[in-house]
C-alpha cells in the first residue's frame, strides 16, 4: 500500500468505522468497474465480475446503503450507480496498491530519449503525459537548493567569453560576456578564482552573501558580478514556472461529451496561477490528491494528483496530472512515484 499520500486526504480513516468489510469490497468493485467502463454499475455487474459468492440482492442492499452514505450516485431510477467524489476519496485513501511498473523499461526509455537529468526534468511533463495519457503539469520551484559545481569561462577569441554555470542538475546558464582585458592568462586565472568562490555553494548561499573582494580578486570583480547577475536571472525566470502538456487529451475521454465538463477543464488548465495554487502544499507531503467538489474553486468533476520530485535528494519541483474525476489513480500514482525515483537516482 502506498503510505506517503497527502495527509490532507485522511477523511478515509474517519469513515473506516462506518463501512463493513463487505461494503468496502462492493465500493472498491464499483469504483474499479466505473473507472474502466464509464457506465453506471449494477448489482449484477458487481456480482458477476467481483463477488460471485454474494447474492445480487445483498449487493443491491449494500449499494443502497452506500448511496445513503454519500458514496454513490444513481443518475437515473432504473440505472446503476456511479461513484461520488466521496467514493473516489475513500478509494485513493484505502484501496490503491503500489503497482509493479517495469522500472528498467522506463529507465531505458529515458536513457534513449534524453541525454541528461536536466533534459529529463525539462521534459518531465511530456513523459508523464505520454505514460498516463492525461494532461500533465510540471512546476519548477525551490532553485535555492541547487548546488554550483563549477563556473567556467570559454574564450571566444573576440574579446568575449562564454560563461558556463554547472550545477548538480546540469548546465543551467550560458551567456556571452565582455572580457575586461585581453591579457593572455586572464581566463585561466578567472576560472580558478570562480571555482574557489562558487563551487560547492547553493544558489541561496551565493545570492544572499556578499563576496569579499580582496586586492587579489578585484581584477575579476566584473566577472563575479556578471556570474551573480546570471544566477539571479536564472532564479527569477525559473522559480514558479509551470508547464502544461497534453491539454487536448481531455477529448479522448467520454467526459468530454459534456460541454460543461470541457469548459470547466479548459478554464482551469488555462489559469496557471490557479494550477500553481492547487499544486502547492504547505507541508512535507510527497503525494497530494485533490478530488472534485471537495476542493471547491472549480475542480468539479476533475481530479489533480501531484508529487514532489527531487534531484539527488533535493526537492526541485512538482509533477502532476489533471484529468477527469474518474481517472486511473493507480496508474497515475505509480508513474509519478517511479519517474520521480528514477530522476532522483539517474546519475547514481
């Protein structure tokens, strides 16, 4: 059982004493069936496919009780039942098993398509969208924890040099700068000084402290200022960036036949500030699952699953999936969990 779900998703624990073991089995069977079929589920459907040892009359009685408790909805008097938001919440809190995904196959796929961890992170939203077939989200944040491995100047032989800033997640910035002198050994000396001052420090340490420029370093003052400016620009442009991939995938699901559903979905996806707010959490939660009307603010009939991801143990952002409330939660959670694990360990 996945144990690191959002602690704001623990209503299931309170409901647990209200559901008998048989009610739990009936509810799980109904949600599983509805996720795959998108059709109202009847007592005979559950009896044939999941609980042959229980009579349809007994299952029908349990379905009625679950409806009274708010877990199920009966769209039409003669139709079967469909899950409510409350049912999906109970389902993800109590029934999701950590499915066995072929990690080696996913790792091989990433290695074939992408040359570096930085490239994988940049394309994380596309990878998740392709793997789940839902709209995916990538929010980059917390660049303060990036550690500078080295800073190098590459002579362009025209009075300029290319600045390369290498971090523990790859090359994050390159830019041409004007050299203050044409002295032959200036770049070699500058590289030595830049390495001593910046290597091993985090972005927050560099941007929050003043480098003490003694007489030996004053000749490199402009280069140092250029590097710090580049890091500041990088932090400003990077923090809070949100990428959306596969927004049109909503049209591959039956829910798109409902105009209000599509309009609501496209409105939410088009509001990046709203998506950032939905993906944000205030604690040490690794996985957050927000479902339907329980979240308010326009997430009706939708769900958003997000997970923090790390590079070498440092949190650098969140990956998420937004789609119909009837999404395949097992698959989505497994993909997010295993991709995050691979990103964290890719260079090991």
